[in-house]
C-alpha cells in the first residue's frame, strides 16, 4: 500500500474545507461543542477520524456527514490528514 504524501493530504483536506474552512478554523455545521479542528493536535485528529470511520464517535446531528467522509480513509490517509491539520 502506498503511503499518503503531503500533497495527497492537501487534496484530501480540500473535501474537509467546505465545512471546516481552509485553515480549520470554522465550526462545522451542526457540531456539538464548537470544536475547531485547527485547535486539535495530531493524536486528537487521528482518534477523531478513526472514531468517525468506525461510527463510534458522534459530535452532533451532522455526524453522518463525517461518517461518510471518513469511511474510505485508510490509516495512512488519516495519518497524513492529521499531520496536515496539526500544521495549522
């Protein structure tokens, strides 16, 4: 399996930006607690994305959007996205 690169992470994140903003500083619609992903560290991002992928994490009524976004992410994709977001 090919490892995700920084360029891949930027491409992957482009799908996230619609709700989270280009810099991770927008609160996603319907989320509970107003968590900004730009304030999350790499470990928190990894845990969150894996939780959404397995449907064991919920952050409000629109969590189904995150379930759909995360369901096809590989572990390498999640690691690359976490590093990308951690750099915000």
